[in-house]
């Protein structure tokens, strides 16, 4: 939502400028490009939807702020694919959903210095060169939903480690079969929202958790992942989930394995003693033992007296038995019985 507002605000600002500069704008618009064939242009927005082929870079009307292409067969985004003769300088939002894009070459988005939002979801990215996201210093929102093929996912790590993305706040990587976070670190970005829903993440390893712990301002979305709920292995991940407050959809996380825990909520699945708290239990038991021994020691006189009493009681009892035995075995009594 916020990206839309930000774009609206900028559009409004430049509209006002446009208005006050009235005549000048008229002059300038004389050398502007026409609306491209098969596209629809209105209010600084160019929309090209449908399977008609287009040739990149498009010659956009000057001061276009929003460009949407969808349903095209683009395949490769080459160097400066959206900045023909400087027409991309005012572009704030670029949406390229569902265009069968397979490869992003170096500097594909160069020449778009104001771009805030880049939407690349529902493509088939196999090649993402390390310099794919160069010169995107203003970019706040990068959407890569259901778009990465296995090789593209592997290459993304280095593409995202560029210093060009120093203002990136929201990164959406849902639906990409990712097994781990494809980021070497967060230091080069300015992330506040990391969306990893609907991937193949079984757990977050120590390395990833350590990175996240360093950047507490990042909130992470993790629902619809096949978590492995083996409590002995889960401890670090569990501690992070419960203590860091960084996972915003914690309550919806579910186990995928082992079989007996399938679809159980992850937060309830392990009791504290399952999570390696045996040490604590041991310490408590040892303390109880020590207290017991202390009581025994301090009470040793009483105990001695008590033991003596018992011994005495036993001796008395034994004497009674002894006496009875002697009586029972009296031969005269035996004769009487016969
Ligand atoms: C899309 O483009 C690629 C290469 O440009 C081509 O090989 C492929 O046949 C095209 N697909 C369709 C559906 O037009
Ligand atoms: C840039 O403008 C020149 C002349 O105005 C034109 O010949 C050229 O094709 C344009 N380049 C692109 C990529 O549109
Ligand atoms: C989840 O991701 C898979 C691809 O990994 C995709 O086919 C599916 O539509 C996604 N599901 C949702 C609900 O987005």
C-alpha cells in the first residue's frame, strides 16, 4: 500500500509542477514520443497488456511514471531495456508480471534513477546476472513471486548482494521453492519486510538466524513452508521464533514432518524439556538432592536417636518372639496336643 501512496504523492507533486509550468510543458510535450502501438496511455501511465509483441526499449511518452507490461513473450531483458533516450528518468513503478522473462542481463534497469517499485513476479527467471539490479538506488519494493527457476534462485544471491539496492525495504520471494534465504547478508539493503511464504524451507539454520538477529527491524513472513518438527534439532529456530518477534505469521506455521506431527502448529509441537532443557532438569534434581542431604546432616542427632529407638523396639520384639518360641517348643505342651 505504502508504495502506491508514495507513487501517488510523487505524481501529485509533478502534476502541480506541470500545472504551474503550463506553457513550458506544452513546448516540451512537442518532442515527446507517442503512446506505443497496442498500449494504453493515460495520466503518465502506460499499460501494455496482451500477447502482441513489443520491442524494447519502448519509446514512452515523456515523464511516464508507471509502466505495466503483461502477457508478452519477452525472454531476455537486455542492457537498459526501459530507458530509450532517457524516457525512463521519471519512471516510479515498473510492472513486468507474466512476460515469460527468462534472463535478466547486466544493467537491465539502468537509466531508471527514480524507480521505487519493480514487479517481476510470474516469470521464469533462469539467468539473473550479478549486475542485474545495478543503478536502482531508489528502489524500495522488489517483487519476485513464483518467478525463480532453480538456476535463477541460485544466481539471485549475488545479484542481491549489490550495493545498488541500499534503499530496498520490501523483498517478496514467495512461491520459489527456496530451501534457504537467498541472501548473503542484509547489510547492503535497508530491509523491513522479507516475504518467504510458500517456499521449501524446512528450518532456518544457525547462519540465517544469526544474520536475522543482527537486523531486528526486519519482519519475516514464513507461512506455507514445510517445516521439519524434530524437537532436538529445532531449538535455535524455536528460540528465535519465540524471542525475536521477527516472524509476523508465527501462529500459522505448520509442521510437514515427521509424519505424526504433520499439519500441527509449529509453536505448540515441542515442550520445553524436548528442546534440550535436560540440563535444567538435572540441576533442579541435584539441588533437591543436596537439600535432602543437608536436612539429614543437620538432623543427625535426632536420626541417631530415632535409629536407636527402632533398634530397641526391634530388640524387645525379638525377645518376645524368643520367649514364645521357647514356650512353643516345650515338649510337655507337645504331648498335651497329642
Ligand atoms: C517466445 O520467445 C522465444 C525467444 O524469443 C521463442 O523461442 C518462443 O517460441 C516464444 N514463445 C511464444 C509462445 O511465442
Ligand atoms: C533515440 O533517439 C534517436 C533519435 O532521436 C533514434 O534514432 C533512436 O532510435 C532512439 N533510440 C532508441 C533506443 O529508441
Ligand atoms: C506456491 O508456490 C508454487 C510454486 O512454488 C505455486 O505453483 C503455487 O501456486 C503457490 N501457491 C500459492 C498459494 O501462491
